[in-house]
């Protein structure tokens, strides 16, 4: 019998939560706390916009008190409204804001990235936002957006992570929005963080000490510099003398080279006059008749040579004895 009473209370609380969530959609409803006393039952509503919950001159609260009394059969309910202190660290408020912006027609990636930046800027440890449904196109798909550190299983995830789910109704269909938020650091992780911070502090102290030691080493060196300057004055004088002698030698060499160049330029025109070759006389062109006569003489000579060769071959054949034919 006692177990049934607990179950009935739990069912009543869940039904009341669903009713408040439905009736306070525009008020960025977060959660409610129910405190029962012998005289009355106090219902504390936490919302992002408390003015919308109260309504004009408390008209909305009066409607809600009457509905809660009749539907859930609670005697003498008293409703209080409180604003959420940090809306960026409340998972349900964030989910409702994303759903409302999607219904207006804004792009899902743009909204989610803006919300992630706000959440991490407010001091959250980790966030995960999943958007599923017909986001773009006819096929449904899911997209996950994460930032920071988030525990997904175990007692730490149950205690320290907030979970919220909201729906956004669009022309293409319904889009679901899940938000997982880890606002507080578990004790185990906080210990690890303190150890890392202490190690970083020690490294910073070591660097500071090394820098101070280097500065202290530089100071005596700077003090000893003026004493060294007096010792270095004498070798500087000798170096200056050497530089002066080197300059004089350079000037003398330049003068000698200029004289040589002048003498060479004077001798050049004489050599050119001597090396001039006499110009070749132009070839005399022979008349066309002489060329024809020469060609005819050549032809006659070639014909005479050929005739001689043929005559010699005939004489050789006659002189050679005939070979006897064998039977």
C-alpha cells in the first residue's frame, strides 16, 4: 500500500511537469519545485522570462492555480515564480531557445554554434547538442555538436550532467533537439585539475628564478666594462695608424694604375695604324664570250680522252690469245 502512494505521487509530479512545460512554452520554462506543508503546497516555477508566467496583473498565475487544483486535486496550491540565474547553464532553456529559432527559419548549424560559444563562455565544463530529423532535404539524419569535457556514463554523469529534449515542428517534419550539459566539476576531476595547476605554477617559478640568475650574471659584466675600456684604448690607436697607412697605399696604387692606363691609350692609335692591312683589289669580271669558249674547250678535251680509252681497250683485246675450247 505504501509503495502505491509513492508511485501515485511520482505520476502526479510528472503530469504536472508536462502541463507546466506545455502551458509555459514562450516563457522558457526550466523546472519546478513542489514543497508540501500541512497548510498548503508551494509550487516554485523557474523560468527564463518570469514576466510571461505572471501575465497582466497576475492573470496567468490565477488561471494556473485553478487548473492545478481541479486537474491534479491539490489543496490550496500557491505558485511562486523565480527567474533562472544563469540561462546559459540550463539545458532545458537552451533546448527551447534552439527549437524556437529553428521554427522561425534560421539554420541549425548557425544557432547551435552560437549556443555552444555562449555556454562555454558562461563557465560550463562540457556540452553536447544533437539535432535529428529532416534538417535539410527529404532524408532524416542526425548531427552532433560538442565542446569541452563531458562524462557520458557512471554516477558522475547522473549527478553532474543535465539532460533536456525539445521538438521543433517545421514544414518538412518534426526535428528533435537533445542537450547534455555538465555545469559542475566532479570531485575527482577537480583534484586532477588542482594537481595540473600546481605543476604549472612550479614550472613558472623555475623560469622566473632562471631569468633572475641570468640578470644577476649580466650586472658584474657591465661593471667590469669601463675598466676594460682604458686597457683597450692603446691597441685602438695602433689600429687607427694601420688603417691610415693602408689608405695611403690604396691612393698610391690608384695613381699608378691611372698612369698606366693613360700610356696604354696613347700607344693604341699607333698600333692600329701599323696593323691596318691593304684592302684587296676587286676581282675583274670576264666577259660572257670568254666563259663560253672555255666551256667548249673542256668538252672537247673530255671527248678526246674517252676516244683514246676506247681505242686502247680494243688493242688489248686483239693482242690477247684466244682460249682453246675443250671438247
